[in-house]
C-alpha cells in the first residue's frame, strides 16, 4: 500500500502584517494567518486562521488543505512571540 505524506505548514514570520496580527491577537478571536507549506517553493503562501486560546497560552492555526481536509497546528504562544521578537 502506498504511503501518503500529510503536508505540514509553518507560520510565515517574515510578513509584517502577519507578525502584527499574531502579536495583537485577542483570545478566542480568529485572525488570518499566512503559512508556508514546508515542502513548497519559498514564495508559496496560504491563508489560514489562527486563534489565541482563552488562557493565552496557545495559538492554534487551522489550514484548509487543497483536498478539503483541515490541518491544525497548536503552538506555544509565548514561544511564538519570542520568535517574532527575534526577527530583524
């Protein structure tokens, strides 16, 4: 049986509006977030939805894939903010 690889996505931290939206996220309110497929060319961006948890500890990113399925990535919000602060 062939093996299928599920695509994974990374939050695009070089896009200024993306960074600003994430840094100013409000608990429970979904915001647009740009993500990049890890196995695609560097100029490929996809709009996903990101939501900060009610307790402010995690940031969930939901990507609607081309096949109609959704893929969710849960990130530590503190680590995400730290990564944003380290970008020039």
